């Protein structure tokens, strides 16, 4: 019986090759797109799912409030907070503390390797599941100046095979400018790609205790560390979080200890990657809204493809009615007919699935290169997708899709009455037409949402690229400072001498030095008070160390006062007292304008500073962030950055000349450079990738919807060829016939526009809320999306209508 069903199904598919091809193309495209998107979504949702006790691990988040206003929202907090929670709450089983993350220079026998690393305490390897290839998890980070290196570092740095990892234990390497070597106590497997924490090396937290002092364990007023806690099995997280306000009051006594009101919360480890809006983030993060949006697009694409199958199958009801009538007269039951039509659906979907898998494999490298992630079909075969059994989920979705897309046509076709069909009195059901029209409305509603979303995403990206930032970063070459050169009494003179040499290069217009660069999260100074203000005032500034040429190099406008002078800087930082503020900082201190602030003083941690100048506001970070109040101080740093305004046509030659001078002044240091505009725009990389990927798949969904309309209109027009012939004989023009045949579909698109526009407005508004500075959503954006949808539908339908209208009526009427 099953063999017979399959044979008849294949025969019918071959007989109706055009409609089978349209259906197959839509299904293959839809399933391929769905598989590609699901790989991406599965990868993003699988972050940190591999940890053995991951469901019990949380990271401590810390919000700081001054004068009722939140001044910091981050996972960085005070060194003593984690250990205090371990002591105060029985729900906490263990805590691990991390501190001082960055790119470090590992040195061994004149070989230097730069790696991202962090200081971690001895609980880190016990709390998280990062397996060791050599060494002991319980003791690897116990002693000062212990270091755990990754297998990649072991292979690159020591050029060894996997069998020799144990031989590295006890060897020593140097880290940055530390005089004392670090001892290798373990070799760990490389951090998984789906880990929000990812470092090439771990250094013992006890090292900071020895070099910085005991405050790295006991301080409640230096906010420089990250903490993760593991709760006991069965612990009530909600109940624990209700105790955190009392914890804050107990240890911080309002704002008496730190100068701020501290509020704490716990974020589940598995949410750290996709749902982090925190500052001072140390892990890999992405936009959870974007990931879920891609999942919705995948669902739209697959549903639209299945809707095409339903519409085309039911549209052919008149053609297949005679087949059903004959089969029923021959003794076929309704259930047998249902299984026959279901078998056609199953065969077509299975063929489409096989072709989709092949196409997915072929397109995989291109997608991976586009988004920069290690996606593969094997990821879907594993247990990803937030910890759920993804193969079972995909199987259930696929089976449900086959049943849903095949059941309605099978039910509708098997319900024909044999006597009506064979007597020639069978007519199409108005209910069936209504169902097809509703499904077309759904397809184009989804298309409207996707078109509007794509348009607004690109408008926002264009706005961010073109918006004036308040500084000029075009053709600014940035070189990282000499991290292996020690700071001494000659440091400032050496830096200035190096700048002078750079400016002697003909293509270098100006050079400056700074402790940080645009796009990076700046450090902060808290508890700032204006001298002479009679009211209580504690404000917070971001801080940036710059030299006297910084503002001119980046064309930042001076509003009042003067620039820094060479005498404002001093090797002894305690003797520096002059600062420059931006306008946002001036206003935060309560000054009415820039001129009023000049020569005024303010206090930071008991030390007075004088305002010698005010500069205009600018966007230190991306447009997702509000403009910060910034304090500029004339400090120098060997580990900072040199910025040079250069001539574009000579960029490569200039870089080589800069390299020679750098190697001469700072021998033994890596020469690392980049262009400021490229570095700054890296902040938008995830948004750009989301824009490209969502646009591609959105247009794919619209194409599949148009493919369905093409097939449906082709069949509908084919059924009206004689009507068209009669109308032409009676004098109807090609234009009037095209309009007549197109209007029914255009009406459905208009209904979809009315339904889809408010949904699109709500969805895109949620995405735009992630940006502090964003475009306004105007009516013409939605109107344009509607016009695009109408044009797509009209072109799709009219291409068939024109062909039918141009057919010689003698051919269509000769059988009458």
C-alpha cells in the first residue's frame, strides 16, 4: 500500500512538473535558510551550556547611584563583595574573583607572544568546566606568580606536541615588565568558542595581592574586580536577591563607604553572552534581540514556504476533483485518499530536505566567513539551543510542518463528492478560496514586517556611520605604546622626543599621546565635588589621560580657557593639578557655561584640581551610549597610544617609517598599529553583520512569498484563459485585463500592509531602543515598504497576466 502511495505521488509530481518545481524551489530555499539561521541561533544560545554546574553559577552585577541617578551599570565591583556574600549567605557555595584583564606580553628566551589574559583566584578552575591537559585544578592558581597557559600558547610558544604538556610544568616565563618570572603550573584546553569567557592565559590572583597589596581582597571602595558565585543545589535565587539590599546597607551604609548607593543583582551565567548591557564587560557578548529576531525570520521563511504548498495544492482542486471522483467510485475511502495526498506532501518535503542539506553544506563556508563564527551542521546534531535537544526539536518541527502543510490539502481534496464531480456540477468552495486568501495575507504581512525591519536597520547603520561624532578620526594612525618599556624619570621626555621624530616624517601632520582611545570604555572618578558649592554634590566623571597635542590631532573644539602646557605634566603624578573638562562635565558640576568653569576648582578624593580649559562634547563610544562627562588630565603612560594624523596617499610608506622610529626608541616592543576609524567602527560590527544577514534572509522570505504568488497566479490565470479570450474578442485591452487579473492579489497585499505596519513599528522600535542616538521612524518608511510589496506582487502577477492577455483568443476559444 505504501509503495503504491509513493508511486502515485511521484507520478503526480511528474505530471504537474511546473507546480512541483515551484513548490520544491520554495521548500528547498526555505529549509536551507532555516538550517543556516538555526545554526547561528543554536551557536549563540549554546554559550556557557558546557559547564557542569552552569545552572548554579551567577555573576554579580553592581549598579552605583549618586543623587538618585545611576552612574555605573556593570559587572565590575569591589574586591570584598564576593567573599562577603560567601560569608553572609548560606545559599552561596563558592565564589571566584577575577581582576585586571588585558593583553599581556609573555616572554621566553627572546620570544614574545601577546595574549589576552586575566588574574583569577584558585576557585576559578573548580567552579568552571575548563579542563586541564596537565596540572592540578585544585592548586594551579594557588601560589603567587603562577600561570596557566592554553594549549594553543603551549604549541606556539614552546613548539611542542600534545604529548609534552606535562613537561612544561615548572618552566617559567616573564609577563610584561614584572621582574620576577611566572611559573607554569598547568596547561588548559583552549576555551570553547561558545564561552563568554575566553583567555589565552590565567594568572594567579595572589600575584595581585603581592604586587598591589591586601586591598585587592578587602576593599569596599575600589571597584576593579569581577565575581562569580555558585549557589548550593536547590537554593532559591529570588529569595537570595531579596536579601541583597540589606547586604548593601550592611557593608556600604548607604553612600558612606564608597560615596555611592550600591545595588547588587545576580545574572545567570547562561544569560551573560546574549543579555549583557553592562559596562566593563570582560566576556564575549551579543545582542539577544538580534538572535531571537533571526529565529523569527527563520520561522517566517519556513511557514511561507509551507503556505505556498498549501495554496498551490488547494488551487488545483478542480483539476484533481475528477481524480478523486473516479477513485471514490472505484472504492477508495476518504482515509485512503488522505494518505495518498499526504504521501505527496511527505515525498516533496523529504526531497526538499535532502537538497536543502546539500545546499547548506555548500553555503556553509560563505556564511561562516560573513559572520565570523564556527557554524556547522554538526552543531545542530549536538545538544545546543539553550540546553535543549535540538535534533528532536527540529524533527518535531519538520514533521509538524509536513502534517500541517499536507493535512489541509489532503482533507479538502478527499472531501469532494463523487456524484457532483462526475455529473460536472462540482464548484470550488468559497471557504477554500477564503483560506488561500488568508494565507496570502499572512505571507505578505510577514514580508511587510521584514522589509520595514531591513530598511530601518540600514537607515540606523547609515546614521551611525555618517553622524558627526565631535572629533575627526579620518586618516589617524594609532600605534600602541611600548608596554615592555619601564616608566622612569625620563619617560615623558622620551615620549615627547618620539613625537617630535614622528612629526619629522613628511606625511605625518601631527602626533599626540594618550592613555586611552575612542571606542574604549574609560575609567571613572567618583565622589567629585565642586569647590565653593554650598550644596552637597557628588558626581562621576569618566577620565582620560592626554597630552597637549591630543585635541588638535583629533580636531576637538576648544570652547573656553587654554590647552595643556608642557609644564602641566610631571613624572610625579601627585604634582599634576590642571585639567580640562568637556561641556557635559562642566554642566554636571553646575556651571552655566564653559567660560564660567575656567579657573574654578573641584575635589576628587580630597585632592583639588583646577579647570584650565573646556572642550566641546563628543561621542567617546558608539551611538548606543550617551555622551559622557569627561575629565582630561595631562598624564603620560608607556602603555598608552600614539595617534598621528597622516596623508592618505602615503599611508603604507608612513607606517614603515613610523615602525623604524618606534623600534629605535622602544627596542624589544611589539609594533601594533591600526587606523582610528576602523577601530571605532568595530563597535558596530555585530550590528553590521546582523544587518547583512537579516537583509539577505528577509529578502529570501519575500522572494519565496513572491514565488508562491507566481505559482498561484499562474494557475488562477490558466483557469480563466477562456474568459480572457472572450473579453479580448469583446474589445478589452491588455491593460484592462492585466488590471482585472492583478486587483484581487493587490487587495490582499493592501490588507497585509494595514496589518503588518503597526507590528513592524513595534518590532523595530524595540531594536532601536538599544541606541541612545537613533533615527526617527517616519510614515514614509512604512509607505515605501508597502510600495515595494505592492510592486513585487504586481510584477509577479502581471508577468503572467500580460502573457495571458497577449495570447491569441482564437487559440483559447477554438474548443468552445
